[in-house]
C-alpha cells in the first residue's frame, strides 16, 4: 500500500511523482512509449517512402515532361517487384550482412541503394531517357520491395506477443505518413520550389538519414541455423524461376479463346495459370534443392491446422477488399458525387480514419488477446460495409458519405492492425523474411481478384445488392476464425524471448 502524501509544500511533488509512476506502470504506455515502437514508426516511414517514387509521383514527373500517355501506362509495370517479392525473400533469410546485426544490415544496404537510385534518376531527362528512367523505376521498386521484406521480418523478430498490435499500428502510421511525403508533398515541392530532380535528390537525402535510423534501431539476437551451400541455394533459385516462368508462359499461350470464356472464365483461367506456375516452381525448388524456399513452407505446415490458417489469411479481409475495390467508382458514378468531393472525403478523411483505426487497434491489442481483436474487428469490418449500402439506397447526402467512409476506413484500419499482428504471430523466427513475404503475398490474392469479380457483380445485380454481398463475403472468414479459436489463442501466448534482445 502506498504511503499518503504528507501535507505541505512537497505534497504537489509527491502527487506528481506518484502519477508519473502509475503512468509508467500502465501496460499501454509501456508498449507504445518504447524504443521499439519509435523504431517501428521510423522504419515504417522508410518502408512507405519509396512507393510513390516509382508510381504516382513518377507519373506526375513524366506527365509534365511531355511523355506520351501510352509510355506512362507501361511504367505501371515497374511495380511488379512488390507482387513477386516472396521469390527472393528466402535469399534474404539465407544471406545476411551480419556486420551490422541481423536484419539491420539489409535495411541499411537497401536504404543506401535507394538513395543512389533516386540520385541517378534525378540526373535524367524523362523526355530523352525513357528507358533509363524505366530502369531506375524498376530498381527503386525492387529495392523498396526488398526493404519491405526485411522490415516485416525485423518487426516479427523484434516484437513480443504483447507488442505486435502496437507495432503494426505505429508502422502503418509511419507508412501512411511517408506516402503523404513522397506523394502529395512531393508534388507541391516539385511544382513550387525544387523541381522534380531536386525533389528526388531530397528523397535520396531522407533515405540516407533513415539508414542511420536502422543503425540506431534495437539489435536482434542471432538465430542458430545451419548454413546451406551457396551453390545449392543459387541453383535452386534459378531452377524455381525457370520452372515457374516457363509454366506460366506455356499455360498462358494455350488457345483458351477457343473456349469462349466469359469474364469469370478468364479469371478462372488466370487463376489456373498462376496456380500451375507456383506448383511447378515449388516442385523445381524441391527437386533442385532450394532449402531457403522449401524449409519455410515445411516449417509452416508442421503447425496444427496449417491449411485452415492459410484459408483464413485469404478470407479475413475479403469483404473489406470487396467493398473498397470499386468505392471511388461507386461514389462518383453510383452515388453522384464529384471528383473533388470524393477526393476531399474519400482520400483525405479515409486516410486519417485508417491511421486512427490502426492506432486504436494497436491499443486494443496491447491490453487484450489476439483472437478477441480479430473477431471483433472482423465483425466490424463486415458491418461497416453497410454504410455504402445505405449510400446506394438513400438520397444523395454528404453527411452520410462522410460517415460511411469514416466508419469503413476506421474499422478497416483496426482490422489491418490485428491482421498484421496475426501474420507476425504465424512466422517462425528462423524464416521470418520468407514466411512473412509468402503469407502477405497470399493475403493479397483476395485483393487482386476481387476487382474483376466486383465489376461483374455490380453489372449483374446493381450497387445495393453488391454491397450486401460484400457483407456476406466477410462472414466465412469470421466463421473460420471462430473455428480456429484454440489455435489462435495459442499464438497469442507464443513469444520469442530469445529473439527480443534489445
């Protein structure tokens, strides 16, 4: 029992000291106010900074430089490394520059390489050096995707079970703030003060500063892992690429048009081609001996109900992805709002609602188990889609649009925090780069395929029925989550103390 504060001049100091002591004992403050969370915020910022530099901001530079629209369209292919980062993620697990500490070495190297790529791009004229600009854009996307792989692995290895939700939240905050800097702020700086070459040089300077953050970030303990022969790893990697790429080309070149497939049929054909390519790549990796790719899969499937966990990864945010896939089109064409209105509310309010939702989700997870957060946020994600349904059946209303967008993004942000914490809990510390990259790629499958399906559904049934379907699409994930309760509750208590040395 605490001693009461004695009356007199020192009473205020006594009460203040007691309040500060109690605050320091708060689990929420202990989780958020730490060097680990500061590192998550800044490294999340580093992860989000390059995205627009090979996408939206680059498109703006090409546009004002007079590059034709067809060429600008091809620059979208520069983002392919983000889709296929799981292919080289196993090599990041296997070959690490240990002289800067586990994971931190790759972080520093990718950030310094991003700085060099930005400097190289700043010296080019888009009108005269389109091919070189394209090469720099691909390099930035590849280095950015590689940095994402390392950061995801570092975050998974560093954080304890109690910190995962908060870590997911603050890294999302950093990521979104960085997108504002390299996206919207970069456009203003380029037009008003620095020009595009100067803006890219400024971004290069930011990457150099962020490499110092990586050096300052907490050091990880080394894991004990048998070093496999370098030649065997590289041979397996090449065999996997050749088998996967060859199978994809062969399957895609078959005369599918003779079957006269509809839009759903074409989607099914593309799914088959991708599945066949992945199966061939995995078979080749096993045949040639690519341990860094095969071992993470084998380790994952030693888990109880591994296939069900993979299904949950695909299904958990499916309803949320359905609702968001055509949200801008719906607000303009279906609900009758202008582009300016949609930009002001959907993009700005939606962004900040997502950030607030992620932080709220992280705070919830700092105090409560993972399973409960996934269940509550999964249900909220489903119900929040009804806001768009109301917009589709009610008269045009700015207040209703604001509420629908705010609630949907708030709930989506909370669900994202819990979902990222779930992925972190699933990873094995020995293979965290490879496993997180594979699991996050699997999570993107639903987001990729809901776009074509959404357009067909809206055309066939209309907007109101479509948004009711998005609610229904969220329910299988919630039911599977309920069935996996005991497995997920086990993940909540699975810490890796040996991996969390500061």
